[in-house]
C-alpha cells in the first residue's frame, strides 16, 4: 500500500484498498455514544409522519408526499439515485434542517482542492447557509457499510 498512487476520485470509485491506504474506516456507531448523550430528543415532526404507514393514510399533503418519496426511494435505491436524493431533501425540510436561510439542495456543484489540484464535484444532497453559501450538512449516496 505504500506505493499506491493517490489521486482524486469520485466517491463511488473508491475501493477497500484505497480506504485502507488513507486510513479511512467506515463503521456503525451507537447514536447515543456518537452524540454523547443519555437519550436522544423526540423528533420534532408532525406526529402523523410517525403513525401513518402509507401516503393514503396521511391527511396532510406534505406528509403524503414524503411517504410517496420514501416509497419511490425504496423500490430500487441504487438504480434510482434521484429518488433517494429527493426523499433526503424532503426529509431535511420535514425535520427542520432547511428553514429560513438554510436550504436543502440536490446536485450542488463544489470546487475542491484534492491531491494538489482543483476538482469539480457534486453533492448528492446538502443543506447550505444561503447567506454565507456554506455547506452545513452533506449527504453522499451509495455508501455501503459492512
């Protein structure tokens, strides 16, 4: 691994060998330990989202839309990445991550300095601070954990 040529790559082009070479480890983490708390706060969403199992059971149109987006994303997520991205952006809005100057975006262009050169990348989904044009939260799709 010491002779591995390090180059800028798209997120879905990384292999386990390259992750090991860069000392990157993917692992599941207990949510309580990760956030360093004893209990997680209750979700601040419309209770209907937690009780309605399908869009047809939702009285609120936004809740029905979120259910429909989830259904579309669950059909074949890896074959329909845009459905997963649409659901994620809608979920950010429903959870209050996107409000006022915080905006949920899909396919946002970014310029990154990687391996000594500037490369263009697109975030699958992110929330940005509109006033500062700063990325607050970034989601990159198609990541698998063992």
